[in-house]
C-alpha cells in the first residue's frame, strides 16, 4: 500500500506524477478578471480557457495543484455515463440526454486538442470502453441503454457478444468507441505551465476563507491578502461558499480503488464497467517498466462518513478482481476518493444559486469528474465572456428536476438521520482508551469531541461538530481523517479542513 507522510493512502498518480509547478503564498493584495478557487481539473481548465479569451485569472488553492480529488481519480474520459442514458432521458428528456452525450464527447475532444496544441506529455490516448452485466443477470439493461444511446446521438455504440478479454467471458456488452484516458496530474502540470505563460497566476497553500460576489467579487485569504475580481469561480469539488442550495441536491460518496501489477499486455488496453450499484470500473496504466502494467480497479462505494470498514471493502474489491483477472501478481496501490452524486445525474455548473450574478460554481462530478470538470471550463468561460451555450440550462445549478424528487427526499432523509449522533454515546468512554495513530469520538457532557492520539501518544482534541451545518463527524481509519456523514466535509486527524463544504477547521475545545 502506498502511503503519504501523513499516513493517508496515495493514488498511483500522486506516487508517480511529474513535478507540478507552484507559486508561494499570496503575500499581498491582487486583482484579476476572474478569481478561481480550486486547482483541480475544473478550476485549471477554466483558467486555461479564460486565458485563451484574453481574461486574466488568479487560481487559489489551499493545497497543491491537483492535490484534491483530481489526484484521486481513475482518469476515465468517457461519454459512457454511469447513471445510464435511459435514466438521464427519463429525468432530462431526450434533448437533455442528447446534450449530455454531446457535452461529454466535446470534453474528451477538448482535452485531446489541448494536449496536442500545448504539447502536454500526459499519456493521453483514445480507446474503447465496454459495459457489461454481472454473470447470470438479465441483459435487458444493455438493450435499454443501447436504444437510449442511439436516441442521444451516440449511434456508433454497438452490442457485442463479449468484451475483448480472452480470460473472462463478460457475456454481451456495449462497446463505446473513442473514449479516452490520461495521467491527470501530468495534464494539470501542462495546463499550469500554459496558464502562467499567458500571465495567469497560481497560488497554492492559500486558503480562501471568505468569498463574496457583488460589483467586484472579494476573496479574503487566511494569510490576510485580499483578491478582487470581476467574477469568481468556486471549483472546490463541492462549494465552500454555499450552505444549503446545492448540498441538499447532491450527496458525497467515498469510492475505493486499487492498482494491481499484471504482466505487460496481459489485459487489453480499454475501459471496462459493469452495471451493479455500486458498479466496478477498470482500466490499464503503464507501470513505468517494460514488463508490467498496472490494472486499476474501483468500486465498493458508500456515503462519506457512514462506514469505516475500508479493509473489508478492499478485500471484496480484491476478491472480485482476482476472480476475473487471474494474472495479477501483486497489489501495489490502495486509495479512496470522494465523488459528489447529484440527484439527477448531471453536474451543477453555472451561477451559484441565491448569490450575486458574478459568483459561479462547478460541482457534482457524478463519477465523471474529468469530463464534467472540462465541461465546466468550457461552459463557465462562455458564461463569463457573455457567449451563449446550449448546455447552460442542462447544467444550471438552480434547475429543478421534478422527476428526481424521490432521490432528493431519500438523500435528505438520510442526512436528517445523522443528527441522531448528537444523542448517542461516544465510541470510547475515555480518550485514554484510544490506541496511538487512531481517532475516536468521546462524549463530554452535552457535546462530543474528536480525539486523535498520534504515534507519540500525544492526544489532540477538537470539537466533533462539523462547522458546516453541525453534524457529528466520524473517524476514517483508512485516510486518518474526520468525515462528516451529512454533506461530506473532511478534516485531517488534527481537525484542519481538507474538503468542503466546510470552509474552516473543526472548532477548538473550550
């Protein structure tokens, strides 16, 4: 298992990435046409495309470039959306389904164009994808999906007797031609070089503590500097400037991934998915030597903060994979990532609801973060420069999808149920019971404490109350983080915020 210095699991990209350029702390006030919060795929693509329009951008991120969920993706570039096109057609109509297919296809093409024009060495390639059902299950879902795909304009998809795996008979499958894959952090490194070449600025290690729109957007940083801009884009995986409007319409899920060493060429280079919920997703990546590849397999999702059984999930994932890929020699990587699942299957990209007109957001990756993030760059650039885009209503964060009401109710009932944690006992009676390197919730009177004991047996305590909307966080023993079970905020072992929607640390104990 690859681990970072903090003990958290590290993805294959973080373990093998090329050098990412970075700037120092933002030490003085600044202004720009657009300020972008978040240096992941959505923020960096937006900054790059705005630069092509002559718009100067400042990108702020409290971590490194790509250090959030972009560095934990499996980097599938697809128009084969995991919510199924027959379901998207039900929710958004035939036109909406067509626009979803068109926009994700355009996102792959835009990445390909940028890679070629900027000369970015990021292992981009086109390849086919294959969707199959588990053994023994009905193929009806494939028939429904193929018909919906053709209505959506993806007429080059086809039903085949099996996927191109000679060691595993998948049974009938849908082939999706001209999908893609790449190394996401090498791609962001290339974007960063182009952005700074075109006079854009990127400041890592800079936390945006307050974000306000208005005649001039105003962003306060934790270091005291203030950035002003004509517009601000919040591209932080989930918005850190919004309390309710978006977070009631999407849910945070953790997904688990492993990388297995296999002999070079033993698995066809392609993308593969099955149809259960949660589903499995598979691809091949170079290992860096001429004898082996890395088979990347993910799945076993659950709602953030609502399970702490990563060992069991990785065991199930490994068992599933070894059954189907018997050539595996060893497991080299384990990691997890957080995905935001919108109730109607598509990202929220555009004006932030209930906010000033010059505040924009990009969120709701729905397991397709690399294409949704690229769509965000294209669409937000058009909105900011005043150009019409047919995709805007489909991705509008203020949209109301009436047919998604059952999913809305289900997710928010689940959130309400988490408030019961306020009245339950602590996980241990006393913090002295916590083993080194571990965290646990301790009840102290009417409140709860997030207690972490480091490897030197020193105890670190913060309030267990998430500063977003007051839910009680839970310990994640895999990543050594405190995760909020309501809306997916995450904090490191010492209570420092690392994922929104919370935008501040766990409170200190009085």
